[in-house]
């Protein structure tokens, strides 16, 4: 892949040439409908051709293709600024790069000149969640206005701001969802669900990839926009549920993540509040701040660790592009506000009524314009704040160690490569020690990886490498836990099974150890375990229903990266029976028994997408196992499999109240029976991912073999847990023989968003019923 400013002057991207003579086409003339018209949407093919037309006809606009999407579509970024700024864009880019790294600024005089001449760089990203359809349409309206209007407000923005606009963060999904909607328009299925993930691998989880960078779309955005420009402001446009506020802006609710610079937290609060004020001043009702969303996880907030303020906006949804009516009595609240009551953070409640695509696009457009206006009016503040945040990082925070060190010679080289890849892709400078050294009394070899913690993006390294101690937040004193918006842990060394140490005193000093350039970004190093190579692997099927869970997609991604051969098993094939003829192993990722066996109800979708495994499919699974096959079931799917085969286990944490037991996404210690083939090649202690859909098993049949248990005492290693005693010592993974086959029930998530590499060996071992050097343990007694 190639990116404009990464590659220097040898431009291998396409910048469409500027032709001043033509007039800038309006969306209406180009699409034959107004952007934001009810039930009318342009798809990705149409949108990208419009953006090329804008770049051809407006000297304010360039369009670059940053790479190809997962399915091969162009992943596009517009750069929009005044004609004068476009003419000196390289110079303005160089200023931005200097401000992003205070080590490159020679003194007060140069700094003052950079602050005088630099422009505020704003990145707006649209449509990461494809069914939140407004964003991709809003992008076209916004781009047209900025490309063509001579309104003084627009000129002020163009003169002071360089806007990088990614009109869809998931072009494949934008194309699919719009085409699906148009296909069923004016039928009983209008605005119905699309029966596959709108990102080929990860669906809605595509905005949980902002530190692991596994997907192409994330990589293009991080390398081609974030790292190429280090924007001061990033605005990510989303939609939320339709019964409460009409639009959310920050401040976010607690907790903040403690490595985010306070100057960024306050910048976010200021800008979000400004946007709310602008929209409210315009008479828009239903604007809420300081509610619903927290900003804790870096999985959603790359820019918080790269000098940028992240402004999430969430506009109320309709039914895709079809207008809905919300009766006043159905207007409901959310965390941090009551939608029926005026309050300081929600002063002008929305009282219900009609809401559709025209409203969504109006609100999103107004939000983006307010954000750009603030960036333009406060250009110098944004540049100074950015510089100071970066300067504090370069000086190192008192709370941070001097350095992190990762020994080069580790048991899990694939995990080490993954961690180093993440850090380097996030612009963290990682060095190989040029000589042996001592740190805090321990000796390290030459070649040890060293991350000095006095560098611009040290906060990213710190948050990704340290252990999280998530605060015990309650709805009210003594009340139930306050649910985090996402999860509570992201400690890479635990997830990836890698050794990393925070060190304070290095001898000789850092400078003597880390001279020279940082290491290049390593690639993934994923090796297929022995016995699973093409030709010798068991015949594997990954179950894929019309309601495929995202965990199924993440599993396909990991298997594809490893080159593991597998089929996807659809309901129709399963119902035919004779599964043993084609398969040795069938995998069911986290999916509820009802979803697996029943799927979509008749009438919800056209006939080919209705129904699940049904009775025929379940009987076929029974025959498959009795005939020597293996079923591997994960989390919620274990309920169906345990039931179907009458395995003597029950979910030990099923009926517990959150006040008593709560693990909203944490890393726990699990202890393994290393004699069992499922744990081949693994250590006795492993870090595993546990969250709301995870299970712990009570064993009611002595013939069920327990191969892994949650550790005794408090098993949490990073994150948050309430009621560890309910998990302690319980079975986490079990295996049972059925007929001449077997079932494996995995209670935790062995492939958490393609990051829990520590437990991938278990997942792969489970794919190989005949694997392992040692003879299989026969039935009899749990460990
Ligand atoms: Zn969203």
C-alpha cells in the first residue's frame, strides 16, 4: 500500500487533476435526487464517482485512494481546503508533522512561526457502521458545500482548516446495505435486516479494531489519514437507537482512560459542548451531552493517544432510510439523562413524532459544520494544544516508567511480532538495544526491544502494555455496576502471551542503548499448527447462519490468516444430513440456541433467509457426532450442544444478578490440564478473555472431562470483576465423548476480536480431534 506522505514525493496514488472550467455538480444533478431525501440513497459506486467529479471540478478538493477494501473496492479519502492551501499543501503538511513531534522544533521562534502558519487538521469519518446509513449520504452533501460555496462561514473553514474526509470507513458495507435496501424497497421487506455481516469479517466490530489494526479498512485509515497527518480533531459519525435523544456529542461519561492527556479530555469536552450549543441555537431539539457513551477503550479511540480530540456523534436512527414515528409515550431515556425531562445536559427534549433520513442528514451535517467552524475559529488553540500534548509526551509523564522492554527471544514469536506490529503501526518508536544492559537489577541481551517512554505516542504504548484496574463504578452507592460502554481490559502482553516489563533505571542510560532508527513494522507471523496443514488437516466446517455472530467472522479471519482450510456450513446443507460424509469437525461460535435452531422468523425476510438448523439440522448434528465427528461450541452455543447431547454440565453463573457477579470484558487466568490433547503445547496457566456471553460450568457427570478451569481466588489479571468467587475453580473448557465422536465446550471466548492469541492454540487444537502426540485420555473423572 502507498500513502501520499509516507511515500514522499514519488506519488503512486491518484490525485485527479484540477480543471477549473467545469462547474461543480450538485448532488441533485448527479444522483437525480437530493442527498437526504426520504428512502433515497446513493451506493458506494455512485458516491465515489461523484467524489471524482468534485475533484475534477473544484480546486478545493482532491481525492486519494488509500488502498483496496476487504472485498476489493476503492477506499477513498478526500482532502478539502481552500485553493490557496491546496497550492501549498506539502508545506502545510510539513508544519503539521513538526507540531506532532516537538523534538523537531528548534525553539520558541520556530514554534511561534509554525503556530502562525499551520492549519487545523480535521479528519471526519463516516459510515463505519453501514446500517447507520445517514453518514455516507451526509458526506456527499458536506463535500459539495465545501467544494462550491462562497458563503463566509464556508470560506472561514476552508482558509483555516484542512479537512480529511473519509466518506465511508466500510465501503463494502455501504454498497451492500444500500443495494439491499433498494432491492426490497416498496415490498413487505423494506428496511428489513441484511442477513450477513456488513463487514465481511467483523461486522459492527469494525470500530473495535483501532489498536489491533487487523482489518484493511483500519490499516488504510491509520496509515493514510491518522499517521500521515496526525489530525488535531477526529469526528466519527454514527447513529444510535431511535427512541431517545436526537443526537449525542461529548463530553463522554466516566471513566476516562488515565493515559489520555488532560488537555485532550478538556478539548473534547469543549468541542462537543460547542457543537451542542450550535445545534441548539439553530432550534434543533433533542441534543444530549455527557450521557450514554464513555471514552475508556482505545479500541474505539486511536486519536486519544495521538494528540487528537475524538468527537463521537450519534444521531437517532430511523428504519434504514424509511421514516418512523415515535409516539411521545415511547420516548425513553438512556444512561445519564431522561429523554422526557429537560436537564442541564439535555435542555431541549425531543417530544416524539416523525423521524427519517432527512432529519438524520440535517443533524449530522449541522454537527460536522459546527465542528469545522470551531476548528476554524480556534485554529491557534487547536495547534497549541496539540503541540503541548505532544510536548508532555516527549518529556515523559511522571506516572510512566522510563521504558518498556520486550525480550527478543520469547516462547511465542508470533505474539511478539503481533505486539511489535501494533506498536509500530501506531507510530510508537521501538528500538532494538544495541548492546546488553541492566534495568532495575535485571540483565537484558543486545537485541532486546526497548520502548523509551519519552516520545510523542508513549501514551499508546503505556495503555496497551500495562494492566488495567478498571474502577468499581456503580449506578448508585451500593447499587448494581455501571456498565462500561465496551470492555475493561486491553493488556496486550496478556492477550498475546508475550513478556513485557516496565523498567525505571537503565544502565547505561537509554541513549546509550537505543541509538539509531526504530525497527520497521513487522508483519503478522501466523503459523498453522502441525497436523492442520493442507492435505492432512481434518475436514473443518465453520457454521454460518443468516444471523452469523461477529465472533464467527473474527474466527474466519483468524483461520484465513493462518491459511487453515475450512468450509462454511449453512443451515440448508446441515438440514440435508450426512454431515459426516464431508466433515470431521464443526465449529459453532458464540450464538444463542434460538438463533441457531430457528434463525429469522417467517415474514421477517424473504424465504431463502428464513429459519435455522431446525429439527432436521439438529438430528443431523446428533448423527454427525455419534458417527465420529466432533462439535466445538463456544460460549452461548455451548447451551445448545450441551442440551442436544445431554452433556452433564450446567452454566454456573447463569442466574446471578450483576450486583453479585459481573465481568464486562476482562482478562482472567485459566489453568489447564496440560496432559490433555486440547492443551497441547500450552502452559499450565493462560490468560483468557471473559465477558457477558462467557460461561463457567458445573459438572454433573463424572464422564465429562474438564480440561481447563478458572483459577482459584480472584482470577482477574486485567479489567474488572465482581464476585470472583462464583467463577473461581469452575470448569472453563470441557470435553465429552458421544458415540464414537466428541464435543468440546469452551466457556470463554478463545478468539476475542482476533487478539486473544494466548488461547488460539486451544482453538486450533480443538480443530484436530486426532491431534497431540499422547494417546487420548479415556473417560473417567474430571481433573
Ligand atoms: Zn455506530
